[in-house]
């Protein structure tokens, strides 16, 4: 994922993406369209946190089920 992010950063820098985005959205300044990237970043962080939490819950549930499914030991 880090490699993909780095490649995207290089591509956007080469294509001057920020300047192009500014030209495309210049007329929408009254809607504060330039604030969308930070908001999307926070959204991505929230989704990543939620996915990590759900993964942890799934791991705990799988471990609990493995313990319950073990055959009883005969002493």
C-alpha cells in the first residue's frame, strides 16, 4: 500500500494535479470544494480504524470458536 501511495504521489506531482484541480474547481470556491481532500483523508482514517477494529474482533471470535470446537480431553 505504501508503494502504491508513493507511486500515486509521484504521478500527481509529475502531472501537476493540484494546479489542474485548482483550475477545475476555481468556480466552485463558494462551496469550499478545496476542503474536500482533508475531509476525505479523515474519512479514510476512520474507515481504516473501523476495518482494523472489525479485524481484531473477527480474530477474537475465530480464536473463541477454535477453543469451543476442541474435543474434550479425557483424563
